[in-house]
C-alpha cells in the first residue's frame, strides 16, 4: 500500500506539471496567434493598397502646403502661416478664429511650418517625393522609383541642401530656406571647423556621393574593353553591347537565415555588377521569411538564401516605323510602290504589361516546397537558381555529388503535388548547363504584347531576311527568328491554345518588316474565318491563281491546284537560278539588282513566298495524298528558291502529321496538348502535355527545345494594320501564280459513254438520293480518292445529271427522283449501243 500511495502522488504531481506546461503553451500560442493575425492584416493586399493611395495623396498635400508656405513667407501681407508654428496643435484642430493663408488650410500651415521652419527648410520638399514613391509602389505593386534608394538619396539631399542654404543665406531674409536645423548645424560647424571647413565638408559629401552612386571619375577615364559579339537567342549578332536580360533569383546553402543579408552577400564565384546602385531590387520593404510559414515545411528549406535581380527592360527603338534597308544599286524593286508606308506601332495595343506578378513570398514558398520534397527522398542540393518569365519560373537545381538525375526526374508528380500547380515540367539535365530545371507556373501570368517585341531594338535592327517575333523566353527575352533558316514551321496543339494567335503574330511581324515587293503570302483557311482580315491587303501582299476570285483559299480543290501551281513556280525559279549560276534566291536577287541579269531572258526580281495553312487536318482528311504529295515536294526542295511553309493543325495524330511531313519540318511549335502521345507526335519528346495553355508553347529547332510565351495580337489590331496597308496605293492585282490545269478535275471534258467510270451509275444514284452534287460526298460514300471522285463528278456534269461548279456551293442536281434517273441511264445505254 505505501508503494502504491507514493506512485499515485508521483502521478498527480506529474499531471499537475503537464497541465501547467500545457497552459503555458496555450497562452504562448494565443499570443503568437494574435501577433500573426495582426501581421497578416498589415500584409493584406487591400490594406497596403489603401495605405499606398493615402501616401500618394499625402505627398501632393504636403507639396502644395510647403510651396504655399514658402510663397507666403515672401509675401508680408499674407504671411500668416508663421503663426501656426507656435500655436498648440489643439487650437489648429478646433479654433475656427485662426485663419491661414496657406493653400492647405490650418493643418497645411502647421505641417509646412514644422517641415520648413523648424526642420530642414526648402529641402523638405523632397519628403513629398519619398512619400509619393512609397505610396505608388504599394498602390500599383510596381516601383516607379526604387523606394529604398529614393529614401536614402532624399535624406542625404535634405541634410546637404539644408546646411548649404543655411551657409549661403546665413544673414539674409532667405534664411528660411535652410530651416532651424540647418541654421543650428551651421552655427555648430562654424565654431568647430570654421566656414572654410564647412565648405570643404559639403564638397566632400557631394563628390563622395557622386563617386559611390554614379562611379564619378576625376581627371581620368578608364579604357573601355571592346564588347564581344554574343549570339542572341535566334542566332543573330547585335550591333551594341548586349544587356543582361535575365531576371534571376539565386538560392545558395548558408547558415544565415536573413533574406536581407542575402541581398548583400553573393556567392564568391558569381560576377558582381559594376554599378553599385540598387535599382534592380524587387522590394525595399523588409520581408520576414518566417511570416506565413507552412507548418509542415522542413527546417532544411529555411537554410536557403534569396537574391533577386530584376529583369531590365529591353531597349526600345526611337522610331515608330521599321527602317527598310535596300542595297544601294541602280535598280530598286520597291519603286513600283515607292510611296508605301510601313505600319506604325501606334496601331498596336499595350495589353496591360506591368511586370511579372511574382512576389518574393511566392518564390520563397516554391523554393521551400521543392527542397522539402527532395529532402523527403534523401536528395540533397547544393544550389538553386530561379529565372522568372512571363508565365513560368525556372528553378535550376545543382544536386549534391552522387545524386542520380533519374531519381529527380521520377519525382515530377510529387513536386507538382507539393506545389499545388499544374504544368510542372522537369528538364533533366538542361542542355549545356549541367543543372536540372523545374518549370513552375506563376500564380499571375503576364500577357506578352506583340507591341513590346516589335518596338524593341532587337527586332528593329535585325538583319534577317524574313524576321518574325513569336514571343518571349522564360528569361523575358524577345525571341526573334528568321523563317529562311528554319525553313518551314509545323504548328500543332489542342483547340483554343493559341495557334491562330501565333499565326497572326508571325504575319504581323513580317508585315512590319517587309515591303510588298519583297514578300507574298498564300493563305489557306479551310475554316473560312481565321484569315479573312488579310483579304484587305490582297493587292499588296497576297498571291493567288490567275482565275481565282478570292485570295484567301477555302476550297479543297483550289488548295490542290495552288500547291501544284507552287510546284511549277518552284521549278521555274530553279531554272532561273541555274541560268544565273547562283545557289539561292538571295544571291539571285543581288545579281538581278546589280543589273547582271537580263529581263529579256525571263529574269525577274523574285519575292519570297510564304504558304500558310490554318487547318491542315481538314485538308488531309478531305484530299489525302493529293495534298500531302505536292506539299512534301515543296518542303523538300523549295527552301533555296524562297518558298516557305507554315502549317497548323489541332489534330496532332500520326495520320495527320505523318513521318514524311515531320522529316521536312524541322521547326515545330507545340501548344498545350492532352496526352504525352500527342506531344511526342509533334516534338518527338514529351513536354507539351505539361504546358498551361493561353499561348504557352514549346519551340523545337532541331536539337534545341525552348519554352516561350506566345506574343498576343488581338483581332482589332490585325484589322487596323490591314486597313492601314490596304488604304494605300497598291499593285493592279494580286501576285499571280503559274496556271495549273488538271485534266482530271479541272472541268468536264467531252463526255464519252464508253469511257464511264465503273462507279458512274452508283455515284449517280447517291447524288440523286441525297440531292447533293458534292465531290466530298462521293469520297465518303464510295471511299474514293479526291481525283477519282472529281472525275466522276465531271462525267456526271457532262452527262447532264448535275450542274456546273459553283464555288463553295454544292452542284445543282438536275434529276429529281430515282425513277427519272433509271430511265435516263437506260436511254444513255441505248444511245451508246
């Protein structure tokens, strides 16, 4: 019993201690909960925007009040503002008998008197600048001026100007410009170092400020190193030193958990910017990385520092139009339209580009979750570097020695789950870098406007033959490519993912860069709605068959004829190149412009021809080999003579994108697709199924695979551009392709009853039963090819069963019922006998 009693006492004392400890923890948790809720309120976006709006208004109010105070100071008749410096603040609030001449009322006079007279004089106006910069950043979520730098520079300038004005206007009526602070500081320095010493101190502070912040040099100039020509993303060389366009975030392993220190301590192996200014800092307000911490995050994720370098804006061209460069020779191919004006940039819209919606908290959170997921599988990393793009952020991971790449690659779904985001794509490894990339979609994606790319120096000053802007890379760099180097493009992706917008971006880029004499388009639009806007520039930029009424080709029969006509044009051009003894169209045109070729021998200036097909699958399903064979021949041979192909489809299946097509289209653009099989059909690799849509795409140019955000050009913009071009003086007609007469399908021949197709009567019965004189109907019902079905239709027309071809309409059926048809066929047989 004594033993049991002692045991009970011990249990009771232990339970009391546990209860006290639990109460203590609960009290701490309550306090921390209140603290966290208060911090969450301060970080609330609506509250910060409201504070920003208040600071902006306060800056204008202070500026107005201080300017009024200075004006009234020099106007004795109205200088009643000085009274409010000594009046108690309670009287300023409630005493209506006090009248202020200040534009800001009693409160404005009191605040201006404190800032100007009691404090720093006229230099106090810079407080308005700081409040405005701070408020603007909180209100619009982007820095008009760097807040930290603005505060530091303003504070230094306030002190410097206050002392300078006090020294200059020491015994003058203008001593108000220095304020009491400047006056007292000047008196102290007069006694301490004397007036000359005060002047030397002011000069020292001024020169030191210029040297530290602007690299100001006295009496010597450092020899500039000659910049090296770096190839840009698309292979062109720039004429000016290349700017650092990368928006990077570097994470490195460290024991210090302070994010502010990470901005000051870079890795020893990293190159540092020669300019010590901190214009590129993303946030000048302190950021506590422990606020909003996820409860289940591992401590290892908190050992990673964060350093941010914001993307510098690309240089924009001063001119509003593209400068056209021609060879300075006697012959100018553009003289026929010498008054032609290129489209101006004001025809395009800015689609709300205001910087990326990626906050520091989002980067830190994603980094922690990636580190947590990898650590759960015992995968250690040495360093993380993130590159922020318009749509996605690329986290480059350098794994610790001994970690297998395949082990990280297999965690793609786990990382996507931990980040709660779709479209996670792992690149293991990144070619040429020795790192592993994890692409994570941003919570707020940015629209890439076509105007921002076309106005950049990179596009304006390129020397490509057929330059086009397709979008921006993950590092926010404009991607400018040359169609002549690709030389053909295959676009594919699911419905509504951006293919038509991509085609419009390519067309718009070429219209902004090329003269109508240098470039012609052949537009094929089976859907009849996507490319119709470009019919306005028919006599400027479009090419068609001589007997065609519409320049935008929508009928399958005309597509077959146009492709065969292009084949004839290709053969004719090769004959011209052979006679001129040159290898390609560029050399030929240079020779022709230099008057080394005789037009009397058939030589002429050759414009580039670009065939664009908006829905390739519909053509293949309708005409099959009649489309694929001439198209393949063009893709194989037409590059050298300046004929290039761009085809798009929403059905990336192997029966549409055949091996022959893929072999001749090395440049492929993949928008978002549903399955990995579709991705492999387009790109020969996965990845397109991990895109997030809305213009997010992968561009494959052989061995390179680049992720881009497609440039957005809206229908009203295309309408304005085509209207601008179409309203100018044009050629008499569209560019005519060679005539192509297909004996099999180009109209009815003399009908020979003995040469009827064996399916003639069955086809006639189908036509009469359905009352539709359509070639495609016979293809489906009788499972025929396009040529044979067209030949049967021509025989039916010659026999008088159906009417003539009427464009997109079905042919008229002249026999109304099957009895009449049977009698007609018997009469036809009897006449044949």
